[in-house]
């Protein structure tokens, strides 16, 4: 959330967004590399 006094974001907000973005990129990479079909088939 933005701090109204300074107009900057709090570190915990930035960290939360960064972690979410990291997880989304990992999921996208897994889909693009077709990692989930072998897991579905019981590798």
C-alpha cells in the first residue's frame, strides 16, 4: 500500500508483489517447457 505521507510503497507490499511475480514466472516457464504433462501421466 502507498504511504500517504511520503507517497512511497511499503517494503512488505513490494516484497509480496515480487514473490507473486516470481511464482507466476515459474509457472509460465513450466507450461512453456511442457513440464506438467509428464507429471499428469505419472512419470
